[in-house]
C-alpha cells in the first residue's frame, strides 16, 4: 500500500473515532466498539491502539480504564475532550496529523 493511501486511511480512522466519541459524549466508547466500527468501514484496525494513543497525547481524547477485576472485565473507554469537540466543530486550531 502506498504511503499516501496509508496516511489517508489513518486520517479517516482518526476522524471516525472522534465522531463516534462525540456522538457518545459524555459517556465515551470502549475500544471494542471503536474497533468494530472502524472495521465495518473496511479499514484495517491493526494500528488502532497507536492512533488512540496519538489522539490522547494530542488531547483530543481522554481514556478511562474501567472494569471489575473480580469478574475479569477490563475496558478502556475513550471520551472526546473539549479540544476534540472544537476540532470537529472547526473552531480549534489546525492539528498536524489530523488532516483537513
């Protein structure tokens, strides 16, 4: 796959994650829900962890680790931040790596 196609796929994945988290605000989305949604778009989810980490570091998302150790339930729930909302609304600064 060419680098340009891969870059476009990554940008589409990042935007879709933001939009899903926006739609589920303030509760957020589990990684499992995000993964299924991205996969249904026909995009490879192998880099999803890396992209989620990137968006948390850019302050577009925040992550909360939830679960019940006694039941063996562990979930990472991603929620959109004010910076992420501003980006989607077109009110924030341009963020390198997020496309146009």
